[in-house]
C-alpha cells in the first residue's frame, strides 16, 4: 500500500492509499471515469501477482494467502 502498489480500475492503474487493513483498502481514482460497482482487478492477466508481490517485497504465496475469505472471487475457465 501507501502509494507503492496499485490495482486496475477500467484498465487504468489506481494506487492504494494508506495501509491495507484486513480486507479493506482505499485507492486513488483521480482521473479515472469510474463509479461505485465498477470492477477492480487486484491481480490478473494485466497485473500479474508476481508484480504485486515484488512491489510489496514478498512472495506471491503470501499475497494469495492473506486475501480474506470475505473477498469475492471470480474464476474463469477457458
């Protein structure tokens, strides 16, 4: 967090603001035409988990295991 890591909103980078606490986080969407309910990508094809773990100076496994069970998951299968 604290402006180092980011997620994607409408395909645009939105930096995390402050600390990520439990399963709550804040992001800066300044300049992004978005609204409540829009999809936010924490990691995926356009934002590999390895990139996020490098920014957070940890390993991908730690990032994955620290995501609360209350966070909605969407799975895709080819």
